[in-house]
C-alpha cells in the first residue's frame, strides 16, 4: 500500500493503533487507491478511510466485487458479444487486467425457454426472478440455470472493496432530490432529514447524543458488520439504538393482496446471546429508549419463554418485532432455540463466548432463508481462533469497526478504576484494548494450538517435508519411538491416538487418530484395533484410561499371556509389558526433577500440565485437518479449583467432548514417565532444593528465566544434530511446590490431633486415619489396648465445637 496510509491511524498511550475515521485522507493516497483498487470516492470521508483500511488488509486477494447495478460480461476485448450479466456486490475473481479492462471469472443465473433453448436467454440476479418470466417469443415458461463464465468487463465496474455497503453520502440533504426539496417547508425538511440521518434521528427522536465513535457505527450502511470494541466503550448502547431505528424506520414489502393492494410489515429483528443476563440487559435498554419518546408505542411486551417486543401497527404497515434468544453451551440451549426463526436483522452479542458450531447453527439457516438479512455481531475478544476471530481478521465481506476503550472521553476515570481492580497484562489487552491476545479461560492457549497445526493428513502416503527433512506418517519410521494413548468411552466412541518421536528430535508428531464409534461389540472391536495398531506401529508404551477400561485391560493382559506361550518374541507377547493403566482419579508416582526424590501427585493435573508444557514449548505437531482435536483443545477449560489448589478440568461445550484430547495426553505422558527425568527408575540426585526455603523466590525467578532461555534455545536447534542427555521436560518450581503442598496436606487427621498439636505437648499421637476423640496410639514400647478409652488417666478432656 501507499506510504501515506499510516497517517490515517491514531495511536493511544498503550501503543494500540486504530483508524481515524474523521481524518481527511491524503489526496495522493486516495488517487492511488482509486486507480489501483477502484474505491468509491463519491461518499463521506469516513467511508473513504474505511475502504482504504479494508483494502490494506484484503486488497491482495483476487476476490473482488461488482460495483455497479448491472455489469455485462463480454466474450472478447471489443465488448461486443455478451455472455452474461452480473449483479451489484456479486463476487468475481480477477484473472487478468489489461488497461481499462479486466478478465473475470464468475457464476451467473440465466433462464432459457422450456420449449426451445435457442430462444433468447434472460439474465437475472436470482433464480426466483427467472421462474416468474415468460419467453418473449413463444411465452413459454423459463427454466433457471447456473453457469460459470469468463469474460471481459470494464475495470470501473469492479472494486476490491467487497463489503456490501450503500456508503454514507457526503451530505444527507443532497440525497433529497431538488424537486422534492423545493416543495418542503423547513419543518418537513428537518423531519425528513431525521429519518435518513441516523445521528440526527437519535438526537431528535430519542434525545440521545451519540459519541464520536458511536456515530461512525450508526451511520455505517454495511450489510454485514462486526464490532470489536473495548469494554465500557458503549457498544451495547450503540447496538440497541441501531436496532430500534431499523425497527421503526424500515418497511418490508410482502407483495400484494387479492385486490392488488401492497402488503407491508415492519422488520423482524433477532437478538442472540449466550447469556440470558445479556439478553435482558439489551431489552431493558431498548425499553428505556422507547420511553424517551411517547409517540413510540409497544403493543406487546413479554419476557417468557423468550423476550418479545411487538410495536404498534400503523394504517398501512404491520408493526416491527424484536425477539431475544439465548444460544450456546453457556445457556444450555446450543443453537436449537433460534432454529426455524426468520429475521430481517440479526444481532449476535458476545459472539466469541459462543461455540462456533452453535453459532453457525443459529446464523447460517437464517442467512440462507433470508438472503437480505442484515448481520451484526459484537464481542470482547477471548483469543479463540473461531468464528468471531475469522470474521474480524480473515473475512473481506464483513465490515469490522475496532475501537479500544481509550476512545472514551472519560477514559482517565475508567483507567483509575481498572488500575484499582488490578487488571493488567493479557486481561487488560483483551478486555479494554479489544486485542486478540490469548484465550485466557481455556487450558490450551489458542496461539500455541495454531502453531501446532501442520498441513498433512493422517496416514497419507506421500512424505512430509519439515525443516529440510522428510518422513512419513503412514508407516513406522526407522529410529522413531512410538506411543499409543487410548480413551475408553461408550457414547463418544473409543479414541486411539498414535504419537511418534523422531530420533535426536524434540517434536511429537501425531501420526494417526482412530475412533471406534458406538455400536454392537464396540469395546471388543476397539481391543482388536489396539492389537492391530500394536503390531503395526511397534510402540514402546501404551497408556490406557483405567476409568472405563478395567475389563478391557484384563482381557488384553490375558491375550498377551497366551501369546507368550505361542510366540514369546512377538508384538502380542510384548503387549503386557508396555501396557499401562492410568487412573485419572488417583495419584501417580513420579520423580521430582528438582529433588531427585520419588513423590506422588494427582494423576489428571499431572497429565494435563505435561501436555500444556509441550504445546507451550512448541513440541506438538498434529494435522490441521483434525477438526475434532482442534475443537477439543479450544473447548477444554478449568472448571474450578479445590481448596488444596488442585484444578478441576471440564469442557465449555459438552457436545464437543474431550476424549481424543485425553487419548493424546495419555500417549504423551508415556514419554515423560518412561524416558525423561520424571521417570521413577532414574537415580536420585545428591543436592535437594527446598522450594519453600529461604530465598526460594529468587530461585523460582532464576529457573523461570532459564525456562524461557531453554525454550528459545530448543526452538532454534536445527533438526538432526540431537541434544545430550535424556528427553528434557523443564522443571517448573511453582508446579512442583504446589504438588509438595498437596502431598503434605493429603493425609487425614482428626480434630483432636489438630487441637493437641496446636496446644498440648503431653498427649499421645493420634493414629492416622481415625477421627474419633477416644482412639489413641502409644509409642513403640507397648501395644495399644483394644479400647484406649479405658485408660482414663491419659485421655484428654473431650472438647466440643
């Protein structure tokens, strides 16, 4: 782009840049964009800036749009033979530009005579228009066809700005024809301007003076818009004002009745949010706006089973309707509540809090049923690389407005409040600067998941080229170490994930993922599949979920024992040695890499923490086409934390599940417990680091810095040179300290023990595990009696609480 484009942006005190819609663009920049991308310059200056900003992000794409109402496509460059007609906003692909002409490729709708195809064709924007026509020669019905064409069109008929937009006029008064303007009184002219000027409408009809950035949003005429605004910047208020104006100033034609009278109705507006509280807030805000003008009448207002506002009818038009629904896993309704609804405008609030599948289930059917529906979406970014992120960063057909919270006039007061709350770092960037930082709520950060995705298919026959080396994923590679993770589940299916580790390398590659769906003999088929995979991949270890797989584990062990009698050296005979049951609900033994001592910790947090570290260090690679694993990684959350600080994991959307992710984590934990410094069979170290001793804060700080240095070093190591020592999993002192605290507090003690240890020095020690105030344990000099309560002289006074 032109170097002058940087002058269109403002930068706040935090280094965040955003578009200045009110700044006049440099004339050289405007001319460059007009000559190169054919932008519209006969509009308001904010639209010119918007087009330049949009093209700077998407201008290199070959997907352009028709700029005029009708564009004829010609076979040759002489523009004589017509091969098709394109409608305004229709997307076309630019193949070649030659002077004032461009060769395009597009899809058109045309009609042919059902009696004779040689009769003249007709071109229309929609198939429905063609079906209503008659042949001009024989008056027979027309049949609609779809055809892909290539041809030449004048360059002035296309534009790189592919957003469906009517553009804001330079002056709303100039939009009124002069012949009409001369017949109007000053009062009627002001009333007409109030209808066509959104900012003036809000001022005159509601008594609301919009802020500068809200005026930009109110005047925008784009059909598909998305708002990425910082918290407290007034996006909900702006949305409500826009919804209310659309409902009160728009009339939809429903054709004509039997007597030829035109039927009109007000629009249907659909508001969707994952939270009932947000729906309630939006409708309460609309009701307050309505009360600002006594001439606006609501005919019906209900709140259950969903929010519903019906405005009063006029003489020749039925009143508008605004409905509110919750959708998404947070509401427990997914996308089903919206299914079957029609709308002329749809507002999706807090879109980034809705699972992508549920959002598409709610939006796409309405867009297909009503092609002219206006789509508005808004949210505070959560960092997920899903629908909201895609339309903000990857969709050239959506108009994104971005404003950080610093656009507020009273930002200094908001800033003081933010600082008092201690909102800093990533939370501040996402909440108030509306930046796509990372996914805070999720266990696996979205940027690390994206980095782990590689363009390959599981089981593909051709080799993968990675860092100047080639290897395959369809068969075992020489020198690789393979691991299999198995998650047993009846409803979601049994998941088996195979992971490979190359020699002298530090990256884990998912080479295959298999799902055994729910049907008859499912578990038996899954065991046969595991035996087959064991024979094929020859893994070094297989970790399975014991929770649902206790019986399957026993059958596999019996199968391996029998194989040892028949073929002692076979893969089946080795199966029992490499098969390990991992119980998520119990504790797992590991060797503390900081102290060298064998310890125990909760199995599931240990499993998940290991997986998180592998993703953070960039050591995981899986297929970008594995949408199941992709969704489950984004869907995994921390549901809560126990009083001892142990996290409880869960799913944001239970429909997506987590079983393939569990199978992947089981495959990964095998490398850690078998090949790394965390393995229990390595020798102890002489030096012991006490994480809670004097100066431990400095130790943690030093290790954290070394952790970052290690990650940067590992990522810069070329493939093939190898690393000395064991497979390294870096020590996180905060994690080990948490596990040490859990270990020390895991034993059960009675109330009397806690009291006596706190205040009495002359009492005997309680037996661990007993909760009675009368059961005691003597020292090793003599055996305790069956009822220690009989020794009245040694029993302390009973305490009550």
